[in-house]
């Protein structure tokens, strides 16, 4: 019986690219716990928050305009197209803020700002000062890289001469 090679048409359960070719690269493990970006670098959670806030603002604005003009269609137009425009422009703005910074940088920055304003309780060490071990240092501050000067062997201080015998 002839041998069959893995990944040929004779083996229907195996696909050629999965069994014969090596992996194309190492997995990107630093992105496992990070929410993926959907629109110009913003995540789903950020888009939801921005979209809901923009919808509330444009519903209020649309109802005011509809009350003055009598055109109820303005309410629907502003409630539909307003949040879309806000999402687009805020996503480009957030992309500029996030560029070159680690994941979660601006959320921690906003949390620290809100803690400084007194709106939330700080989850981080929020004071400035010096660390102290609670003891004093009684030693020399001389560098170990600069050894003490050696005294020659025949000097009077090494031989004991001149010490008042």
C-alpha cells in the first residue's frame, strides 16, 4: 500500500496549510488582555460612552430646535447624524491622545485628575514625598569604586616608628 502524504487531496480532514507549513510568526501575546480597536483606534466601550453622551446631547438639542421650528424631522436628523459625526471626530482626537502611550494611559490619567478634583477616591499612591526606612545611615558615603590610598611599606606609619616608643 503506498504511503499518503499529509495535506493532500487523499486526506480530506487535513488542510495543507495547517499541517505542512510552519507557523507564520509568534502570537502577539501583549494584546491578549486589551480590548480591540474598532474605529480609528477607539474601543467598543469608548464608542458606547461617546455615542450615548452624544445621543443625549443631540436629542436635547434636536428637541429644542423642533420645539422652535415645528419640524419634528430635525429631531431625528440630529439624533442620527450628530452622534455619528461626534464619534468620528472624537475617535481621531483619541487616536492622537493614545499615540505612543501604553494601553490604558488616558483612563488612568483621567482617574488621577478626577481624584485631584475630589470627585473620586484615588486608587493609586497620590502623594508626593520622600521614602523613608525609619533609620539613620551611619556610614561613609565614599564610593567603593575609589579604594583608599595605599601607604608605602617603608613608611613610618606602617612600621610603627615614630609612635612614641
